[in-house]
């Protein structure tokens, strides 16, 4: 048990809420549910997505995501794996993730597979755990195109 909690049940609940936070983000971004994406972050979030860009607020992040979603028909699938949660206090944690991303553009037949790691800094707000900052480190990126569009 972490020194940040008085009992094991409280710590286990916090761990599960933090895991679910990243899972909800993955589901929300894949379904383009930007209200749900917004609920995952603090207003002052700082996100560094590497080659995609750095965003210094939730509004800037959502603006980029909405613009991207409106400009293409790409189908994406984000997966978060192997969380290591380190509590830095009863209301704060650093989380290390492995991330896998696949996308397919049914218009062009282009597909992407990408893997990397995230380091999230999460805080507990009145409405639950939120991501306050995140850094993505891409490990590999592979693009393939059949030249033919398709989707199921």
C-alpha cells in the first residue's frame, strides 16, 4: 500500500479510477466524443504529443482534435496498456502507459500503426481524476497504403 492512503481499499479505488480515465479518453477520441474527451482533462492541461504538437490548454487540445476530425474520415483505435501508477499524494499520481494506435482511412486505403509511451500526471478534482499533463514518446510509426479505400 502507498503511504498516500490510509487503507488499501481507497488506494485500489483510486488506481481503478485512474486506469479508467485513460481508457475513457481512448474510447472518446476514437468515437469523436469531444464532450467526453474534455471531461478527461483539467482546463490548464499541458499535452506534448511530440510530432503532432504541444498544447497548453484543454481548449487548444480540443480545437486541434475537432479540426482534425472535421477534415478527414480516418477511423482510429487507441489502446492503453500496462499502467504503472505512482502516487505522489492522495490527490496526485504519475502514470506510465504503453500506447498502441491504429488508423485506417477508408477513402484512400492508408493505414497507420504506431506505438509509444505516455507519462501522465493526474490530479483528483471534485468531479474525479483528471489528466493535468501528458507526454507522448513515439517508439515506432508504420504507414501502409493499398491505394484502395474500404471500411466495414
